[in-house]
């Protein structure tokens, strides 16, 4: 990702900072920082950006053995504006024809199917028909092997051929998952319902075990077979950059559920990590290390 160093329209900004970005890699990095052994599946180009991505993820402790280097297609990237008032930044995507768009069924390897958990998002299936097919098949096979699955829709309408296709594919992918983590507006579009309780019921009726719906500063709504509730958001003094908050939320929820915590506690952790994300510039800079999480949870339980 190239992040504008000055506010203004992207075509007028003269300086950009280069950073790692992407919902999938953000969550992978966040889980690795909390001590989980994490592997990342993708493809990058045989170019400077691809080498930057691999070097950065390796330094974060990710297992990149399932990442292929494509000599025929470039590494995808995006450009993000700088906002000074806490507003959502503008993001332009340059992903079509990228190395990752050439993902397909051939990239599923037997050794990856032994993982205990798969976190999937709605971004790879938006890149190409073959990547969409991969997403469905990998989720289906890993669930069949007994893995738990989490899914964040991460809607990117500009990458899909139509809204109807996006909704159909994203909901079909969500049906594979145990835990679904939409934002409120995403849930409204995908389900046709307006209220969080109805959106959650829409996914529970598909066979999903638990739903956590991001409500921005208000917190998050959750629902599973044991109950439902609202976990308030964590107040912050200044919002710097909202991009990455949802990925931080996913890191918190998924890590806590993998540790066996109840859903309300998982959502509370998600809210906290999401609140850290909005206070810094960059998608992953606010993701905590294990020691920071343990210190926070000790203080919370005191």
C-alpha cells in the first residue's frame, strides 16, 4: 500500500509512504504477534513490491511457504489518502491481473489442510473466478477436515463484476464458516435486513455458529446459541486512521475464540484491538504483541 503523506486528492499528493496492507495479511500478522503459528496463502509478483511483502511478512514471523512468486504477473497494490479529521480514507485498488488474481485450485496443498483454523475474507474471491473457486474449495475442505473457520466479508464492490454476484458469492462463502464477522453496513447489504439481531439470525439460519457485527464506535453486537448482546466500544481520544479497525477486531475475536474464551469476551478483545488500530496511521501498526494483550487483560480483570 502507498499511503499519502499529505492530505488531498490522490492525484495531487506528491509523497507516499510504502507499507504492508491487506485484510488477510493484517489478520495474519495480528495473530502471529499474539503467539499463534500462522501461514499465509497468496501469490506475489517477481518484483520489488513482491519482495518487500515477503520480507516484511517473514520478519513478522509468518510462514510464507504457501506463497508463490509469479514471474508473469505483478504484485497488486493500493493507494490510500490521508485524512486529518478521522474520516474514512479513500482507497484505490490496483488488483486486477495481479499475481494474487491467478490463485486457483492448484494452489491448495495437502499440508495446509492440517491447520486447526482458517481465516478467510471476501477479498481473494473478488480478484478472479479462479481465486473465488479456490476460496470455496479451501473452506469446504478444511471444514471437512475438522478445522474451525472464521470469515470476514471485507466487501470490495469495485473488484466485483456486479453487486448481485458479490452478495451471492460472499453469502455462499459465509455459509462454510463457523464464525462470521461483518460490519453493520456490510451485513445490511448482504442480508437485506437492517437490525443487527436480524442480520445475525440470517447467518445463524445458514448454519453459522456465531456472528459478531462491528458497529463502529458503538462497539459490536454478538449472537450465538448461548445468547446475544452488545459489547460497548473502547473510547479513544483521537481517531487517526479507521482502515484496519475491522482487521484488528477480527484478530481479537478469532484469537480469543481459539483460546476457548466465550463469545462476549472475544468481542471485547476485538473491540480493544480495533480501538488500537484507529489511533495510529497504518493498517497493522496498532496490532498488539502478546505481552501487551496479557497486561491489558490482567488490568481488566483486576
